[in-house]
């Protein structure tokens, strides 16, 4: 098990080929997400920032399912609502192939012949009281998102582990659960646990993460949102994919297994051993590491 804070280096030949291909990028680009989830669109949004920086005279248009949100972000990219029936001819669909040591961001960037040094994801600012996202806001706020998308069951850290983690978090911290519905059949025994799962709009979801002290979850939309707002995070990767997301403030927890990264979308034949090997104590230690870094940074700027 390792903590990973940066991408693994790609072979020089791959980098050279991508840079060569970048010389022939189209002047104007219409892009859309093949998968369409919030996390996928945020990764593409970051890649398109790099594209626009590389081609400042190009007109870049993102056909997005979350256009109303992205239009409010500080960006030169034109955003229009996604409509599969009216995509311009020659539009570029961005997705990923899996079974690779590259992050999904890198895979999408390579589709455009890019090798960005950083992946900025500009998002609008929202107040903590954005409708649907209210909760006690004083002191330390630990936002958790226990469940990833339904694309694969192999990102799901066990319920018992999540429960033990929440109940072990500092009692003076507010613990906010996000997601489509609560993961816990019975609320964890934590004095300041609040579940907003199933009750947030997209702006409220973004607001909750943007005001967090630390974010904890699997590789999913919350991870990308935390990166966008510069929120320290602890990402429980397991072995479904490689721990190589280009997010410098993320501690990515991974288990080296002969079968990883598997990118398996059906039931794991090993009962997700890669995730079960990441114990609540390991995640708690990573959360405490991030909290201490935040405290140290706060003291340094006083």
C-alpha cells in the first residue's frame, strides 16, 4: 500500500509522439463527454483549459450536461448544453479506454495530443449556505462521499470500514455525507455527523466540498471537485485503477495487486481484496495527515 501524490512518468517516446501530434490539433474544437457523468465532464473541462492555453486563437466549445454551472466559471471556453442530436459535424467525444497506468485525465488529454503540466478545473464560487447544502459550518469540516458511480462495483470500500472511519473522526469536526443517497443503513455514531445525501443540487454539492477542510471518498466526482477548489483530499483508490490522478493535494491510497489496475466493471472474483486491505486506520491516518497540514498552513499564514 502506498501514498501517491503525483503521476507516474510516461515513457519519453510516448511524450514525443503526443507533442508531435499536438502540432496538428484543429483550430476550432467542439468537444463532449462520451460517458456524461459529472466527474467525466470535470476532467474534460480541465483538459480543455489546457487545450485553450495551447491554442489561444482557437474557439473551443464544450457541449456539457452541466452547462449552467460551467458557464459561471472563469474560463474563455464557450459552453453550450449537450444535445446529441445537434452536435456539430466533426465533434470530438472524449472518454477513456481503461487497462492502463495513465489517469483518465491523461487519457483524455492524449486524445487531443496534449501533455499538460497541470490540470486546472475552474468552477464558480458558491456560499456555504447554498440551498440544499446547509450544515454547521464552524470549525473543521470533513466531507465524505462513500459511493462512486454505478459504472463499477469495484470502487466501493466496505460499509463496516466507512462506519468505523466516521466514528473514529475527531468528535469536534462536522462530518458531512454527500451522494445520491445515504450509504449508511444506520447513521454512524458521530456527534456531528450530517447527511446531505440525496438532497443537494449540483451547486450545493459543489459548495459543500468547496468549504470542506478535507474531502474523503473514492475516485469519483467529489475527488475532481476537491481538486478544483484546492481542498486536501484522501482518495481510496484500491486497485480498480492506478493512483496517478494529477492532483497534488490528494493522498491516493492504493493496494498493489497482480490484477491491478483491473478496470473491471463486473463483480470482483477476489471480493475486492485491494480495497479491504486499506483499513480504516490507514484512512484515518491519512485524514489526520491532511488535517495537520491544513493547521500548519493556517498557522504559517497568520
